[in-house]
C-alpha cells in the first residue's frame, strides 16, 4: 500500500502554530545580533574607563556580561523550544530530531550538529565570562584586579564576538523554503499539516541516541571553553603590566576547573566509544579524540609549572607561554573537529567557511599572545634558576617538556595525512599502531617523571633523602610488579615465557620497517613491566610520604593517627589533592595497560543457535532470537520499498529490531585458546587455531550472565546500527558485538575479553575527586602546592 505524505496525524493539529514557531526562532536569531551590539558597547565602556580612569564605566561593562549571558541563554532557549515543540520546518531541527525522540535527546539536540554546537559553545563561553565578571566584585578590591579588569573584559569580548559571529553565520534558526519542505516530505514519506508544516523530522543519528551523548559533550565543551578565562587574565596581565602573584592565583583556579571538566569529558568519550562503536576498545587515536587531548596536555603542564613559579619565582615566561599554548590548542581542537578537514568518525563534516574563520582566529590568538609575551619578556624574568637536576622543580619542568612534545607529536601525526597530501602529492596514513609506536616512549617517560617528581626535594635532593624516599617504595613496587606477573601467569599462561618477557623483537621489527601485527609481546618488560612498575611506584612513594608525615604530625601535636591524617590533608589540600590525582592516574594506567595488552579478541565467530563458542575461559551460547530470519528479512524489504512503516512491525519503536539472546558461561578448567594479537605466531591462538564450537555444555561451566546484543534498522537514516552488550566485572568484561545471521540459523559475532576494565572507572573517579579536593578553598592554604 502507498502511504500518503500529506495529511494530519493524531495530536499534530497545529493550525496557526507555524508562524508562531517561526517567530520564536527568528527572535532567537535576532538576540544574537543584539549580543553583537552589546559586546561593542561593553568594549567601548572598557576603553572609556581605561582612558578616563573612571571605575563606573568598568562596573557598567561588568553588568553588560550578565546581560550578554542572558541574551545568549534566551537565544539557545528559543532553539531548544523549537526542538520540544517539534517545528521541523527549521532545517537544523529537522536534521536532528523527530517526534519519537525522548525529551532529553531533544534537549541535547542543541549540540547534536555543527550549527547548534556553536551556539551551545557560545552559551557556555558567555556563562563562564559572566562568572569571571561576577568574580571581579570581590577580586576587584585587589589593586592588581582593579587595573586588570577592563583588559580581561576586552579579551573576553573579542573571543565571545568571534563565536557569536560564527553562530550567526551558521544560523541554526534557518527555516527551509517551501519547495525544500515539500521535497523532504515526499522523499521521507512524512505527513504535513494544512499550513505546510512537517509533522516529523529526519531524526538524530542513531549512534547519538545514548545517555553518554547527554553527558559527554557538555563536559568536554566546559573543559574547552573555560580556558578562555585564564587566557584572558594572562593577556590582561601582559597588557597592564600587572605581573605579580594575582594573575597566577586566578589563572590557576580557572585552569584547574577547565582541567577537571576536560579530564571528565575525555574519559567519558572513551567509555562512550567503548559502549557504542563495537570494536571492543576505548581509544583509537582518532584525530578528534586526539584534538581533545591536546589542550589537556598543555593544561596539565601549566598546573605543574605554576607551582614552581609560586614556590620559587621561576619559569614566569614559560608559564605565560603555556597559558597561550593551552588556549591556542582549544581553538585548534575546535577547528579540527568542526572544519571537516580531518577525516574522523566524530567530525561534523566539511565546512570551508568555518575552517577559514578558525584558521584566522587561531593564528591571531597565537600571534597576539606571543607578541605580548615578548613585549614583557624582560619583566617576566624570574628571581631563581634551576639549581639541580635532582630536584622537584627539575622533574616538573621535564614533565612540562614531555607534555608539550607529546601534544605537538599528536598534532603532527593527526595532520600529517593532510600535510603530506598538500606538500608531497601523496597521502601518508597512520594507524593506531603507528601512534602507539611513537607515543608509548613519551607516555612511559611521563609516568616515570610522575612517579619520582613529588618525592624529590625542592632546590636539591641529597643522597640520603633519595634513599629514604625511594629505596623501600622501589622494593615494594618491584615486589608488586612480580605479583602482577604471577597473577598474569595464572590467568594467561600462554603470554608468559622468558622469550616473551625479555624480548622486544616485534618492536625492533616495526622500527626496521617489517610488517608486524602488534608492537609488543603482552608480557614484555617494555611496555608492560615498565608501566606497571612505575605505576606502583607512584602509589608506594605517595603512601610512604603520607605515612611519614602523619607519624611526624602525630608525635609533634600529640594527635591520634586519624586526627593527624585529617588535619594534615585539610591543612594542605592542594598538595594532597594533587597526590590523589596521581593515585588515580596510576590506577588508570594499570587498567589501560592490562586491558590493552591482555585483551582476547575472537572475530567473525559463526555459531548456531543452541551451540557454544569458546573464548578464553568463557562459553558463549546464543539460545534465542526475537523473530525468525525470514520475518526480519521480509520486514526490512517492505520498509525499504516504502510500502510499510516500521510501526507495522514494531510496537513503539522507531526501528526494526533483530535481537539475539546469549548465555555466558564461565568454565574455570578450560584454558585460553587465544591471547593478545602479539602472540600470533608465538604460542597464541590468533594464527594457529580457529574458534571451535561445542554442541554440549561442559559440566564444569556455570552461567554468569545473559546478554542481548542487537541490530537496529533506522529507515529515515537508511542505516543498520549494531548495539553491543557487555557483562561487566572488576576483573574482566565479556563484550559481544552481534553482526548478523543467516537463514541456516547461524549467528555471526565478534567477542572480546577485556580484563580489568573496572580500573578505568575507579581511576577516573579517584582523579576527579582528587582534583575537586585540591581546588577547594580551604583556609590555611599556602601559596606553594608542596613543601
């Protein structure tokens, strides 16, 4: 039967509503133009206040930022209202919403596409700028704060003005022409009301209909956008010549806030990829993934380096450079994500205009920042120099260098395919393995410096202090590494052996240009043993120092262990909050190393319904399907031919569902049949034994879980989406990606065993809690982070 594309649907009688909806959206667009005018007024007030030295103009400019935020909030609210009201004649709303989309995803439509994401970015930027202005009600009492305030506002006006202009240019409020609306109604078989309003939209990308989409982008955007505030304070300090300690304290607090949100956003993005993309991993060195990591490196370097300036009045020029570099990288990351010039599964698509705008803006940011840095170069000279390489400031500085080199290296490899194509007429492609080859030494050096830095003394460490701080923690870390290898031997005996632990043959083959499936043996001392040892060293050195300090305070103050511990961490929460962050990093690194090096992957498994496929110590049994193969195939054909709708086959779902139910059994007596890909030709099962199936269940097996992965066909997007299913535990995830099935009742799937994935969640929580604790404004905090 042919379905009409013109007519009313129940609940969609919206006579007279089209003009009203269009009016609200046009009003939202008009508010952006008003914002531009107000930003010009704020800039004029600041210039007038500077020239006349009249604080009334500056206070008026401060109020202007509150109004700017309200205007952009109202503009964004108008677009969100369009999503909730279902005004699908708007091009942006049509492309990222439909009538069946749940409320939270309609709200999240604000950042689903390029146009709306720029408006959302502008909203966050005006919000944090308003908070910075509000902060000046108190910080303006400081003489340096008063002198810097108008320059902070001028820099923020320039940044906000750029993004408001972008939002106007991209125009998420655009209404489609009548002929375009009619064309979409015919092509997508969508009904219209009597006013010519579309009654449904194309819908959100099915891969974005996930709760991570509601959480991850706002966290990441907050982390990126907040960098504008410390950059503004840094530039204001350079312009005004107020180069004392005031701007250092302000920028450190704002950078810590940005770092917390960015850390959360990056890790949430990895966990979302793990859950959604179906390849069993969480980081693939995708250019857009890399883009978010770039400013994180610069911010982490700044937070360590600024401690040296606070403690020893050193590295002032370097810190200003890092501040400029961090904000430049946030703009670069935005450019990489939104210009479409870099191919990525996460990008918004190619946009030549926006790419040109961002190129001009990012180089303008870098150029103006470096000009001001060199203008104040002599005045930024520190009062002390590096006295010894065996000192905390030396370790922090080398930590800075590694982080900057890491950021530059990742940027270079991400852009190299484009650069090689432009300048050498050939495209050099880089796989995740290539990134691992170049990045693993830098990351290893970073973990090493993290493990030793906090335990070194300021100025210079004596031989006695080195022995006291590292001898016992080193022995304990070595013992813990041995215990870890012993546990690995019990769980993955095929990965152990003298020839594997002490060999780096795959790495040398890769460096010599030979083809290798993997760079390392799973249990080789580098990188596995190296990362494990120094991660344990982070934990043991921090633990040993904390025990020493608690015992000393307990003897000195006559307090109990509990009271001494509490008073110690509250008295210096910046220091111990930083240590908690380092503990979280150590736990995270251990989780990443083990889950990456000891993953077991079984690809293209074909198993009949009722049979059992073995992977490691687990048996996977597809035991039930939601409908016969012939039925799902017939439904798909009819929906494709547009003779039927999805609603004719599914109750309350906007997609056809092909689901297979699996039982997961654990068999403790079976041995692993396949190890990490590095053991392909050295005892592992990747190359020597195919996955075999069993007709009957071994008596030693016990059921631990039931999983229901599925395929979904979305007719509006004409796209099949595969939804994975995961059995999670602290020790190991069983991960199933269901591909398809055939008329003979054969189920095709990919299965992964990912060990110790729970450590990634635990490490993330510890890092964030430590960062929050370090940022709390407890009384009694001194300027220096560490003693």
